[in-house]
C-alpha cells in the first residue's frame, strides 16, 4: 500500500490479486457495530414484557430482523462512502476501497439484507416494528450519511437512527406508546454523543483528510468537542435515571445507574483537560462501550425481578 497525498485515495498495489470471500462480505455488514443495534432492540423487547410472558420465538425474529437491517445499512453505508473511506487510513483497507468487493455487489447485498430484515419483522413480528426498521434505514442512509458532508451537527442528526433499535423491540412487544420506550430512546441518543465525540477526536486527522464535516476537524484544541461530550454525558446520566423516576424501575436500578453515570462522567470531566485530552479520548470511548451493556442489562434485570 502506498502513501496518499492529502485528499487523494490510498492506493492498494496488490488489490487486483485479491479475491472476495465470505469474510469480506461479512466485513461489509460491520458485525460489531451491528451487534449494538441487535442488543438494544432485544433489550427494548425484553424490557417491555414480564419474564414469564417472554415469547422467545418472537425474540428470535426481532433479533434476526434487526440484524439483517443493521447489516444491510452498514453495507449500503460503505457503498455510499467508499470514496471517503479510501481517503482515511483507518478505513482504506475496507473491502470496497481496497478493491476486493465491487461497489455493485455491496449495493445488492445491502438492499437484499434490508428488505429481508423488514420482511422478517413485518411477517413474523408486527407492522410497527417493520416501520421503525424502515425509519432507521432511511434516517441513516438518507439523512445521517449525507450530513457528514454538509453539517457539523451530523453526530446529533445521526444519533436519531442509532436510538431507534430499542423502539423496534418495544414495538415488537406491543407497547409502542409507553414512556419507557422513549426512555430507552433517550438513553441511546445521549449515549452516542460522548461515544462518537471521543472517537472523532481520536481520528480527527482522518476525518479532515476525507473532508467530513466533523466538529473535531475544525476544533484544533478540542475545547468544543470536549465540552459537548461533557454536556451530553450529564444528559445521559439524567436520562438513565428516568426509568426509576417514572416508576418503571426500582431504586436499586437508580442507585446502580448513578454509580455507572459518575464513572462515565469522571472520564468526560478529565476529557475537558487539554493536557489529558489525547489519552482520555480513547479511555472515554472504551468506557462508553462498557457502559451501554451494563446500564441496559441492569434495566432489564431490574424490570424482571423488581417491577414486573
């Protein structure tokens, strides 16, 4: 692989000799990122029903439908951004910019997965969950992905699509109008801000090279990035308390949520320090990854044992 000049794609000299395998097509679906959508959709369903009434076959189809849609969106996102991926070191080795998978193949794969996922939800779960899956696909591909090129607010815009999967699970349980569904939406929405602001600061040079409108690319000292990460972390702590304050979870959950929130907040405060910002960005990112399954796991456990 040769070095690229600024705003020039990174060229893979040996790309012509590589052949696509199932692993490359799996990579297009971003399994680790898609897993977050799957888990949050499942959490949304399990939080909505008493443990004794959990329909495990429906849970399976919620997981399957969400996984197919998430994988399809990821493939289509890489198809749409393959030119930008080629400009960034961390994404230049992805299957499309590396010349391993043809863009047309990714396009077909992505839409086939999305359609299969929505049909699974429509046929095997219910229409509302399929509609919310469609809304997620549209929000991610038609709003968030283009927004990276024209708006510094793309993180806030994109968080909408990232916060919809738990609503898919909630709709699957037939509780679409309950406030708890919106509590889950609020937790997922606010969580994404410090998570992605920390990530964008770590990879700010890559985003700048690709011409993406990331706040970190026009914030050389990181003050604005760190301030937004802190503010959204405070809002996350407040959002995580809502299930208890609204009577959906016990005070046991609230106590644990506060402890986890303070752990998260401590890192966000440290991120405000210019002298520690570089190293704390990665720490904040990894704390956010640990925080989400912990808080959602606590919520479901509390609902099963104390409130349902």
